[in-house]
C-alpha cells in the first residue's frame, strides 16, 4: 500500500489533472504493481456513507439553484457553506492545491473546472463535482444538468452519461472483475454514439479521496481484480458528443479539443454481498 501511495503521490504531484488518478496509475494497477484494494469494514462504510449523505444534500441544494444568470462561483460558495454547516470539510479545497470546494465544468469543459463569476446561460450544460470529508472519511459525487432549455443532443449526452453510470454500477458485484465496470460504460456509451474521454476514470475511496484501484471507463470485460464485498468505488463516466481528445485549458481544467459538449456523472458505491449500494443517494426503504 505504501508503494501505491508513493506512486500515486508522484503522479498526482507531477500531472496537471490531479483530482482524478490517471491512466499511468491504471497501467501500474493492471500490470500487477499495485492491485491491493482496501476492503472496508461495515463501520467504515457507514462513515463513508455519512460523508456521501452530505455530498447528496449539497448536490440537491446546488441543482435547485442552477439557472440562467447564476454563476458557478456562487454555487461554490453555497457548497462550501453547506458542507461546513453539516460538519464536514470540502474535500477538494486545497487538494493538491485545488482552490475551490466544487469543480464546475461548463459545456466543453470536461472536468476540474474552476468556479467563476461568469453567469450560466440558457442552453449551457454544467457538471458539478462535490466532495466532502467527515470524520476522516470521504464521499464524492458528480452530476451534469441543463441550464434552462438545451438542445436534444445535449440532453442525449446527459441521459447517456447517467445510463452509463447506472450500467457501470450494476457491474459492481462480488465475483465480477474490475473491468466489467469499464466495459459496461464503454459499450453503452458507444451504442449511443457518445465518446469516452479516456484520460479520466473512477477510483477507490475511503480515508483517502483517491485510493486504488483506478477504474477505466473503457476496456474488455473480465480483467483486473476480483470485486469483493467491502470495496468502495467512485464510478464516474466522463463522455462527450464529439472527439474525446482533450486540450489543457489551465493547470486543472481540460476541454474537448473540438469543443464538443462533455458530461460527467459519479456516485460513490459500496459493493455488498447483495450487490451495489449507492452511497451518494438516499437509501431506499426496504
Ligand atoms: Mg471522483
């Protein structure tokens, strides 16, 4: 685990898109250098779930506020206030120097966008990523929504990204392999005419915001570590309508190279004996 941490730290420190563990870590993971995935005890999962409840509550609040004329900087301030009011700490703020409490990525911005004062406009789509840390455990989730009326293509992208997330989550079951999640996401994305942005993927989570394994959003099924109860993963398809090549806009933000729209959806998910339990959604009464 120490070797993994050192590898991740080295990569995260030296790469410009640092909120997500990158492909290099993945290659190390699948090549067997670091395949140890921490299995959480049920008490730990409840701690993560408590952080995820805060993430969900903040997301609900932000989603209700998103409208033409609202700036993402206002959303960031609401998010920070709310996370702290609920007793947690914004997980992203200060993470490898990230200066805000949320990532806000508008239109062609893929991930890690800085909130700013630009008012959202009717027809935009905006991805909001929220992370919270409560009592030393992290929760992480993202969603993409329309600002007012949007094009049919933009809605197709948002819906397709959510469907990919659902299909990826459905593979998070004991006995499966890690790349079953990856494959389900890619297969559905491409069946819908959507492209996977390959530079980003999901990750383990717990006492660290980003833990092993890295979870690609593409690939063949049946590969990688066996999925087991106690694994807690952030599954997060990141798709676009056009060419999935990326441009670096600043140290953090990336844009699609053809400026086509991009969308991001993420849940924190615990693998249980009975299948996936989505921690960043309220529990459904039995
Ligand atoms: Mg994440």
